[in-house]
C-alpha cells in the first residue's frame, strides 16, 4: 500500500477520532481508490450544456397555513411530567 495513502487515511481517521489496524487501512485504501476512479469517470463526462441544480428533486413548500388553535392548558401540559410545580416543569440543573 502506498505510504501517502496510508498517511492520508490515518489523518482523516485521527480527525474523526477513529483507530484502524493495518488490515482495515488496506481495505479503506482500496475503497478510496475505487471512489477516485469513479470521480475520474464523472470528470470525463461532457457537461457543457447541463445547467447546475440546487437540488436533485424539485420540491415546493408543503407547509400548512399558520392558524392559531386552542392549545393545552398548563395543567394538561404538566399532567405527565415526572416533576413539576403548579406552573413549570422541574428538570435537573445543567449549569454550575
């Protein structure tokens, strides 16, 4: 295996906080080679008259109208809370 490829894979793994043994590095090197070959095939395509896309699938806003509706009362909202007082949920303190 090419030492430069191994070093590059180790650098990426270090950034992701991953550890790989020599066999795993070999497998990843082969997989990266295949990906780069595929990118090479794509680079050979004639895309001169192809317009760039923002998204592969055209989609439209599917949100509903924002209509005010009746909401839960305080008692209903607190009904299933494991800890609460008359107005608020009680949660563990997260700031010191």
